[in-house]
């Protein structure tokens, strides 16, 4: 009979049979490992691949990796001389000749899905010298009945487990696990913990073992203080837990939503407290679950470890007939004969077998004992994707098309593995790919299914490892805020004790980046939640002054040595794009700016800030060196002995960057002594402009423009190197240039052209004269530009004489005449307006602005000399040799401004 065959034991009489039963944290697994290593050979079957891997590493450390094997459905590490086997229960070598055998968590024989496998190992897995059965005391009556010769050993719990009541999530203590019974609830709780406690590790049955290992390791190492899990943690995971909080007390068991049994509650709650450290359990208050409260009876049962015993174990024939597919299905569906056993609910392998047997094209291929056994093995492929019997049967049917003829094609397996080798996507997508690759890992572990088994298995393991790494990364990114975790951990201690360091521009607290330094500004990482900013600032503010002090000392030394490149732009002193200070210009001392350190440097300690300020002041003094001539004019404008007329002219000359229109300068109203003082200051009196030659150099013009911009003025940029002629078709020319049609020429060079033209005019004795434009052409002026420039100085070209019929020879030269220019004709430069803001204006804002010379034009009473120059003259006299409109020509003949 089937029942008799299934309940007999091969070595009931020959070996010692021990059942070690008791609650969690009694050291049962540790005892089994010690007994395994005390024998010459042996095997232990675990309910989870994760546990098998954990114990495998422990035994390897004791016996050496060459003597230890790991055998699971998806992974096989089998050294040639292996004597100790760590397996999942399904992969246990039941009939192997080993000295020791052990089955862990044997109470799972009452599980609806996997119970029949545990029952089979309970009845048939025997060691030659010793067999050990580990599990809950709830299975003791059935062990006594099924295995009457077994020695029952009870073990008390090492620590106390106490009920702590209901707590809000914000009140759950660190080193706690929160248990939920759906992926949605797990994610919701983990997200809340991320926001308020820095994050949590996540453990679910749907995760790959590698991902679960990494998440558990993150919790065990203290990287996070909370673990959110399904009831998967109840299966023997050794965790450093102090408290277990239940988010609910009911779950869907595959058929219906039901409340957990007290034994199931205790199995999960028992994860709290390890060895001799006590633990607590409770529930989460404020959840939507209507049953998230323990009854007094349940609390008593869990604390005292008193649970109703199991009355039935699920059973299925482990040695069915394989002469036909029909006999195989009948035997797997047959009921047991012993009252302690109950027929197992239809497992996924039997459901797939039934569906495929109803398809004639599949059933017709399953003929003979060998093919029936092979077909049964194909149907036993686990449904890792959890898509149900209908979908899973389609996958098995596709495999069977190849398996019935022999091994699976290598290229087909390689292509399927390659399709799954994609680490992009969200958490759910990666979980789906991991479930699929686990199927192929299982397939490639079968020695008679795949030809190149080692190679394909290695590929599948590599892809699963990459996907697991990616999933672990996604879970960590979504549910762990490392910064907040570190800060919360140190919240109860002195914040100054937290190690704050810098790595380049990155600021790290306890090795975790919390923000970046931009010069002397601390920027919190924009990826952080708004609620975290205060904590991040608090962690950094006590350490940043030390970092800023060091940076200030380095900057001070760099400025002194010249290794730090500073510049001024838009009224700010900059290092690259970093603002170090503002440049402020006093109303009364426009060429004596001062430095005001940026507010960001307020975090720098006083001594370092003062030293930096002194060094920057020295740098500014050196920066102003090209403006020495303008600085001298500015100081002379404040001297009382100069007289109001001279002081007014100097003020306008400084405001114009060293250039001033002569026509409206007030020069004619100056005394001989005042003019002499101007010449002593190296001011030149040109035909149309008064200017300071040293101020026309590129460096001086650039620095003057930056100071003017600091005053709020709007000025065109200074051309690079200040060439002789620039294009100025639509743009306003810079201060040192005079417009010449669609071009602009530097003022000192324009004066050179005017001087040459007046020299030719003087020799012509009031007759029309020809001007050689070779000098203008060499400077870059076009003919229209040269003509426009000369017109602004009063020169008028006469129409060329057209050759008559029959006349030959070169064209007649262009002849010129001259009349003193009117003020509106002498101002073609169209200088930009100096738009001074009220806060930065250094002088009273003028009502209008004159573009020529760059100085603000004020409505002042005209002098008699000015009125006389504005009257048209029919026959102008030759200009005097010295003074007047051509004062300074002797100096100009020696050359214009040098670049």
C-alpha cells in the first residue's frame, strides 16, 4: 500500500533519532551544526536557500570549503571530496549514505504548499548514525505518533519575550522589525521610515536570496536601524532585533484571508531578542488594519510559548508509480492511510501535470517509464514568477518540447538568459526579471537537461547577481536616506562628535555626503527632503568654520603668491565664478573703491577673515595701478586750491574715463595757471577732445569700466587690446573711441589725423587743399569712415572735378575746406549713458547725458568764449601756434597712446 510504503523508515532501527523541539532562540540550529561537524559526513535541510547559504559559510570556516557543499534548486557548489551538505529541504539527498541527517523547521510539514515535502523528509531522511529533527514543540504529538522510537528533547528559550503594546510608527524603537503581509504595505511602511527615521531594509519572499542577504546585511551592520519584512523573517533568520512590530495580524494563505495562528505569531515575534538578550513584540497603532491588536489570550500564548498542537501533517506519495502518466497522477493524488496525515492540497507541480495531461499533443509524448519520470521532473520546476498554474504550465510545455528529445539547446538557453540581462527598470520590473532568471538557474542546475551545464549555470548566476545588485540599489535608493539615518543616530549625542569631512567640494558626515561647498557657501544636497535640511545644517554648522578657516588661509596665501586668479566684474571681486567681495565706490572718491567681503565669509573666523581682507585690499591697490593717472585727476578734483572751474572739469574728465569733449568742457573759462595744472597732470587738449593719454591704454580702460559698472553705469565692453579702429555700425563705441561713420577710431589716433590735416590746411593759405589719407588707411579707416571723421572736425570735401571729353590722366585729388565745427557736429561718438543707480551714484544724477567724452552733460551757463566759438566764421583765421584749439600738438606729434 502507498501509505505503508510512505511511512516506513530506512534506518529507524540502525541510527539514533532525536527530535529537538522548542520555541525560537533556543539554539536548535547551532546544536545541529555542532552535531554535523562531529560526524564524518552529514547533511542538513533548511526551509530557505538563505539559511542554507548562511550555515554553509559557517561550516566552511570550520571544515574548509573543499569538504562542504551547498545544494539548492538554483545553486550547487559541490567539491569533489565534499562530506558535509547544506541544502534546502527539497534538494536534500534523502537516500544518500551519510552519517548524520537533520531537518530544520519541521513544523512546516503542516504548510499547505510545501508541507508534503517536509513530511516526506521527516519520515524518510535518516542518517547512518544519527538523525536530528528540529522544530516547534507544536509538532511533538505527531512526532511521537509517527516516530515512536524518537527521543524528544525540549529546549527552553534563552531570553524572555514580552508584549510591548501598540506603538505609533514614530515611536517604534531602533533595531526593530516591522512585519507586514503585502508588498504594498511593506513599501508604504518603508517609505514612512525613510522620511522620519532615515530608512529601512526590506525583506520579502519575492526578493532574490542575494538581495535579501544584502538588505539583511545592511540592517545587521547598523547602516539602518529598521527592517520592514513579510513573514519571511520568521523562518530562522538570525537577526539582531530588539522589537518586532506587526502592521497587521492577518494574511492571505493562498485560499483566503485569515488571522495568523498563535504559533505563527510566535514564530515571527520570536525573532526579537537573541541569545540572552530579551526582546519585545507589539503592533503598530494608527494602521488601517482592523485586526492589528493582540488579544490577551494571544499575548499569554506567545509570552509563555503555549500553542495548540498540530493535528495533521500534509502528505503526498514520494515514490509514485511512473509506468504511465495516469498512474503517476493517481498516486500523487492518493490519500494517506494513517490518521496523522492529510492529503496535501494540489501543489503547483501536480496542477501543471494535470493541465498538460489533458492536452493530447503533450500527453501523447509521455510514453514509457523514462519519459514519465522526466516529465514529472519538468513539472516540478518551481513557479518562481508566481503567475499561477495556467501560465506556468505554458512555460513547462515549451521546455518539454525539447526535454523529451534530450537536452535543451544551448543557444536557446543562452538567448533567454541574455534577454534577462538588463539592470534598468524599477523595483517591480527587476523582481520580475529575477524570478525569471531563477527559473533558468534551476534549469541549468539539472545535469541531464543542459549540455554545457557549468557554463550556462555560471551565466545564469552572473545575471542573477547583477539583477540582485540593481534591485538592492533600487531598494536602498527608495527606502534609505543615509544622511538622515546618520543624523538621527547622533541626535541624542553631541552633534560636534559626528565626524564631518570634505572630499573635494563634497561635505560628508560620518562618510555620508550631505551637501557641497561652493567656495565659502554650504549647499545642502538638493535631493534631500525639505524636512531634512535643518538636521543637515545642524550637523555641519559646528564644523564648517574650521573648514572655512583653512580655506581662507589657503586663499590668503594664494592671493599673496599670485597663484589665485582674481578679477572684478559687475561690481564684484571674483575667484572664477565665486563672489568673494563687493566693490563699493564712494560718491566723493570715485577712483578710490573699497572692498566689502561677501556675507558668505561671515562664517570664517575673525582672525582669518581679517587677514584675508587685508590681502584683498593689497590686491585691489595693485589692480588700480593702471589707473594712476585717473587717480591723480580724482585727487586734484578734491584739492581746494584748484578752483571750482578746474575741479568741475576734472570731475567730468574722471567720469568720462579720461576723455572729455572739448566743446562743452569749460576749458575756455580756465585761467592760464589752471591750464598749466592740467598739463602737469598730463592732460592733452585736442582739437575736439580733452583726454588723459595714460587712461587710453587697454588695462586702464578695462579697470575704469569695471569701476563705472560698480557705480551702476551701463557701458559697452572694451575691445580686446583696444585696436586703432573698430566697427561701430549699431553699437555705441566705448569711451576711448570717436565715431567715424560705421567705424570708430581711438581718440588719440583721431587727433593725429586732425593734426596732420590742420598742418596741410595751414600751408594752403586758406585755399582748398588735398589731404593724404594714407595714414588713415593704414589705421584701418575706410574712405566713408575717414570722411565722416573729418567732417566732425569741420573739414568739408569739395566735389571732385569730372574729366571732360577727350581728357586723360589720373583723377583730380579730393580737395577740402575747413570751417570751425558746431558743437552738435563735433559729437558724433554717441557715448552710452551712464545710468547710475541711486544707491551707487557717486554724484548728482544729471538731467541729460552727453555721449561725447563719456561725461554727464549738465545745463550750465555758456561763457562768452563758448558763445564766440559757436558763431559761424566766413574766413577763419589760421590757428595759433600754441594754446587754443591746438594746445598740446607738439606732444601729440611724438605719438599717440600705446597699447
